[in-house]
C-alpha cells in the first residue's frame, strides 16, 4: 500500500482546528503491544477503528473506536448507535466507506459521514494514537477531537470479560 491514504488524511487534518500529528515510527507495528512500545505509550492509548454493518431502516455502517487492547462488543455498539444485527464489515466495505484500507483506518477523516461510537475508556487519556491512513503511519490525536470531528456518541462498547471456568 502506498502513502496516498496518509497524505489524504494530512490534507483533511490541515482543515481542522485540532492538535494532531502523523507519526511514522519506522518499524512494523502489527500488534498493539508492539505499537505501544514503538510509540512509548500504554497499550490503551492505541485505538482501533472497527467498522460494523447493520440495519436501521436501511443498511448502515457504524464505526467503533476503542482501545486496541480490548474486545469490542458488536451488541453494545449497536445499542449505542441504534442499529441492530451488527456484523464486522468486509475489507471492501471498509475501503468504500472510509477511503482507507484495513490496517490504516484513522478515527477521523473518512470519505463518508459515518455514525461513530467512541468507547468511554478512550477519553481517559490526554491523547491516543490511531490508524494514520496507511500501515506505516499513526495519528496522534486527542479523544475530544475525535468526538468533535466525528460527532461521536460516547458509550461503553467493550465486551464483558468471559467468566473463568473453575475446576
């Protein structure tokens, strides 16, 4: 993948009143722990942007933004967005709805205005890092700017921990 996505994101960010920066760590970051270590932050400060498809009165795409070190509950995202029967969106749908390929989807600056749900845990940090438009860049942004720029609803969308089996 080339840098077209990060360049498009940089152009979008230049039109916003937000303190953001695109960071290129210079190493691969295929996991949240590796990304956090490369950036010198806590794993909870790495956020993921996950697209779901569901139904309202028509087919709807919903973006969930959550800490990268937790599982997202589709049912909780659906409740917060008022959409039922959510399932993960396909890579083609992600690209079409956001303008970015899976692995580089930023929390802001999509080609389509999407309903967005931000997990409340994201707001616990002064800044977070999300996809930077391609697999080589990360976007440093405040959670408040994510909410403002996307018009997001803030809710708890983290999956409940699975009960432990006791012998």
